[in-house]
């Protein structure tokens, strides 16, 4: 499946696709080879986690997002505001917008293919390229082979167990936006829930704080049961999500601002730092000022993941060798 940047996409009969990258599609029409230059985005055929260790965080992340949304909409907001109150609709729209962004960016994270599989790669090793013995192909700059995904990832940042895949060239935008809206949603939930949770648990005592922060241990110790346990769990989950996700958001926001991946940050490599504005373009695309508002906002990336502009050298045009 491909997402093209042109307005009209003809239906081609008898077409055999030969290869693709982010700027060119080569296919055959009735025996004639045709090259179409365009902006494309490749999608994964299998979006489920490839390794067993990713399944728990993957499923848990989705369930927690949906459960938190229903908890706020069905229990918290009706308690705070009477039926038909204007603020009920305001909070409904705000929460729905936040959750739509969280799930939309999560979906794009698992859908977008960030590997070099199927791309037209040079057969001769170019400067700064490496040969990947696992994939048995030349690997472009900033790419790394992921042992869990078992493929080379373009502009590899890290493997994310919550999405069951890697964060790389084409989906860093969705990862940062996902972190941002999860942080907003977690902060929203903590602010909305505090009065209800304190009242439901019987006041702000040391034992109740213990229940809110460590509900599992409070359940083992016999401090809470039933609905109080569920409320304590939702509170702890919201607080943990805010702290953990907030840390990741700040960390990756700094990386984006400096034009770095986690690998380059560890090695203090600032070779690809082009300045704040152009660094944002490298991640969020040419329409970076609006791209963070919703995952479906079109914002083509300036590169194809094979060649990158550096501080010293202009961007080289990809060449077929």
C-alpha cells in the first residue's frame, strides 16, 4: 500500500512494481518499464509485534488508553458536571481530540514501514555506507540493523516495545506526537481525577496515598478491594504515564531539536544538526508547523532516508549504481 503526494492516481492494469523508495516508483506496464517520481510512504503488512516480549506492553498500552478514556467519560465527568451541562460537551470534545491523536499516531507508528526492505539500494558500497551481513545488502548512513525486527531500519532511533516495532526515518513524527498527546492526556486525567479519587478513597491520608501510588501492593496488604482498587489503579497508571512519558517526551524533543538519534546522542554526534527549523523539517516534514496537530495532516519529508544533509556537505542526490 502506498500513499502518494500527487492528486490523481490512475488505476493501472497489468502493473508489476519493481522497487520503491521515497522519491521514485519503478513499475512495468505491459512490458514497458516506467519510472514515476513522487512522494510515497510504505506500510507494513504485519503490524503485530514480531517478538513475544513486545506483546504485553503493546496490548497493555492500547487497553490502558481505551480504559482511561472510558473512565473519564463514563465516571469522572458525569460526577463533576450534571447531565446536559455545557462543560460536559467541552470535556467530551477535548478528550476525544486527545485520544484520537493518541490512537491515530499509535496506528501510524505501527503501520509505517521504516525498514529498507524493498527499496532500490546501490550495489556498490558508497561513502559512509556499510554492508549489513544479516540483510545481505548495503546499509545507508544512520541506519542500523534491529535484531528484533530482523531488518535494517532507516535513521534508526530505537526499538519500541509499546508499538512492537522500530522508530525510524518515516515515523519519528508520529512517535513524538504520540508522546506529546499521551503526556497531555495523562496530565488532563490527573487534574480531573484528583478530587474524585481523594473522596472515593476517604481522604488524603498516608494509607490512601499508598493505595494511589502502589495499588497492587495495597491490594496484597488488604488496604483496598473492588471499585477502590480499580480507582487506585487508574490513578497510579495516570501518574506513572505522566512521569514516564513526560521524561521520554523531553528527551526526544531535545534529540529532535539537535537533529540527533539516540545512537548519535550517545556518541555526541552533531553532524546532522542543521538548526532548529530544518531539524524539525527532517522529522515532521515540510508542513511541520501543522503536522503535530493530527497524524493525517500531509507533511512530506524532505529526504528519503538514504541520504542526509550534514552541517558541512550539501544533500547528495541518490544515484542508482
